[in-house]
């Protein structure tokens, strides 16, 4: 269905399209659906494609400075176009540093403003490669956008409750999975060397090290396995004994890379930052029918029912992590049962089909 007059929406986001999980596994994958329903879309990322290639690499200070200045010039340009759009949709922030000046200007110029917040970004967080910028990150921008938007889209119950202190008009929409691309496995036979897998980013790969004592204990019992790390090709464990392979994330091979995993791992620490995370890694594993073990914290309680569609392990219970891994590696029927239930959960609650009308109803309410 296409309206006679197209409705126009401008997306102001940090990263290029199809790069960052917080964008591509949230609102970006609904673009075709928005277009089908009469919305004309324009996307303006702060970070260019060239900047993206170096942003998580150590060093490159001069190039990063240049591309940051370029990003601010993009935003100055955007200010001249905002009034042409029926809705401005801001993801995370308009600009990354300092006071909410560009956010204030965007609010003043926008006819309607939707704010999409992922994780507890207002707490301040940075990858190891960019620790130097942590103190100048504009964490007040997020609070300003919460207060001044016509609607706020959150991604966890905890985050939604926090935002409601500033704005009653919120909708909690988890990260979602395109189940037409993420097709479940058809066999639960183990790889020749069983693969325990983790997927994420440079800034969160450190959480996998929580399980290092577990892996060493498994080795001491002569359990055969390999760790596959997807998303941080420079990752390494403290111990040289642990067998692992670390590869970079690639959009074209993402699903096939994930499908190599026999058991999906999602360890998390008890940090305020974690309570804003939507459980995306678990959802990716589960969508592919991969039996998943996750820390019992935050949104993981919403996604996983322990011993039904996955396993939840209390924080710091490393002995239980070990037992759950050994259970899944030794029991084909258990892997299949947990894997298939996980897939069913994603289809019912965390798929595009299950959530597309939530996004569309928010957009339509702005007109």
C-alpha cells in the first residue's frame, strides 16, 4: 500500500547502514516494511564507511580526528534538511561529544522526534581502542533526548523503567531476528572438535574471559573443544592452553559463521551497563537452533526459561557453567530439545514478523 503523498523520515544514527548490531538488528531491518507502507527513508550516519574501517582499531588518532570533524560537518548539513521530514528518528545520539547542542537544535527543528536508545549508553562506555575519549563522551545528550522526544523506543524492561522517569511515552522493543535469514540447523551432531561459540564486539569480548577458569577445568578433564570468537579478531585468552579461533565479523558470512557453533555462550558481569542489553547474542544463537547458556541477569530472564529453551547460570557460578557445557556436549537429545525450543521462542516473540507492527504504529502515531 502506498499513500499519494509519501511520508518522510530522517534517521540520524552513529554508524553506516548494515554495520552495527544496535542498528541493523533493531530498526534497520524494518526499512523495507516502512517503505511498503508509504515512508520515504533517508539515513544520515555520523560515522562514514571509511571511518568505520578504523574506528575500533588502536591508534589512527589523526584519521579518527579528521573523520570526527567530518561527522560534525555532516550534522551541520543535516540541520538544513530536518524541516523537510515528517519525523526525525535519532538512534543513541546526534553527535557523540560534549553538551547536547546538536540534540537541542534537532529537537527545535524537527516536526516530530523519535528517540531509539540501546543499552545504558548514558553511563559512558567505550572500547579498549578508544578509552581516551571516554571522559568527553556526551552522556547528558541521552537524558536530553529522553526528556524531549515525542516517543522513546527502548529495548529492555530495566531500560524502559529508567526512561519512564523522564518520558511516559515509551515502547520496549527488543533486538529482533530476521528468521527468514536465520534458518535453524537440521542436525545436532557435534563437529569433530565441538565448538563453543561467542559472538559480539571489541568492547564486549572481555566478558568471555569470565569463563577462562571453566575452559581450563574442562581441559583438565580432557574434554575436547574449541572456542570460536566472532567479532574480535584480536582477542586472546590469558592462558595459552585454551584452544580458540578469533575471526572478524562479516555481514556476508555472519549466519554461516554462527552456524558452526555447537553451544552458544553468553557470559555477562553484574554491571549497570549490562542491564540495558537486550540479549541479542542469545537471540542470534537461539534463532539458529543453537543451544544457549547465558548469565542469569537482565533481559536474559525475559528471553530464556532455564532448562526449557536455554540455560541460565547465576553470576559467578563457574561450576554450573562447567556442568551445563558438559551436559550439552554429551547429550544429543538435550541439545536438540533446547535448540528447537529456542528457535520457537524467537519466532514467537523476537522475529521481524512478531514486532514489525510495533514500529509502524509508532511512526504512524507521529502523523
